[in-house]
C-alpha cells in the first residue's frame, strides 16, 4: 500500500512538474512576441506589427489550448499515447507560426509525412527543440527544421549553429531517461521521454561548426505505448 501510494505521489509530482514547465514555456513565448511587437511599433514597421499581432494571437490560443488540456489531465500523462493519423509537416508549421523567432530566420524543409502518433506529444517535441535552438544559438543565425520519411517512420531534425548540448547532458541523453539527470533541462527530458514513448528515440550530433546542436528524433510508423 505504501509503495502504491508513493508511486502515485511521484506520478502526480511528475505531472505537476510537466504542467508548470509547459505553461511557463507558453507564457514566455507569448511575452517574447509582445517584446518583438513593441519594438516593431516603436520603429513604425506596420507590416511586422501586423504579422506579430497574428503570431501573438496564435501563441495565446496555444496557451489556452495547453491550459485546457492540462486541466483535463491529458498533458502530464507520461505512460500512454492517444494516437491518430497526423500530418507532421502541418503540425510543425503550426508550432513555428505560434512561436517568437527573435532575430533567427527559421528554414524549413518538410516532406509530406502522415504518421499515426500522439499529436500533442509530438507538438511538444517540436516546440521544446525549437525553443532551445532559438534561445541558445547566436543571434541572426538560422535554425533549420527538417522532416523526412524514413523506411519505418519519420525523421525530425532541428539544428542550429550554436555550441549545442554540454557534455553532461549529452552523457545523460545517451545513458539514462532519469529526469533527475536533466536538471535545468526539463524540456529536453520531455523530448526524450515522448520520443521513446512512441517507440522512437532522440539523438544529438555535431553541426558543421562542431557544436552538438543537431537534434534528431526518430518516430516509428508503429510501436510504443497506448492505443493505436
């Protein structure tokens, strides 16, 4: 009984941690768009202002969507999937459209891939990798997002020109899925957890400059937990 209660308590703690991380993440994205909007208005750039207003609207819709999802208890579930046929290219474009880009151009090369996945969890995979790339890469440097069909699934690549993942997190990524090993990098742990839940994986490789800033997520056509 004590063991079961402890396990349930740990699961609730994980769910609360995830909820806090995701809502803080969404709120930060909306705040960054507001900052960009203020700068565009200050310089009288009407075209950029109109574009940023639309991005802010999408970002706030995303925040509302995530709040509703987490309140309903469907966001902190680390043990199951709700699979459905998903257009991955459209999903990625939606994440990019709701995200502040700062001074980074975002280059997308997306194949038409439809996969039976949990779209909420794949959305979080893309969002966390994109956020890290924009936050930790040098200003003005592009962020590249690629999607290609693999023989047994799909390969998602998010790459930037920054220094990339430090050695301790590379070691954690290669050797464990213990969230305690990813202190300060909850988003990366979620990417790993959600990829493996699908039966896939997350790996990191070097970019052209030698930094470990090329993140590759393999999602299989079938496998993993949950229905579907």
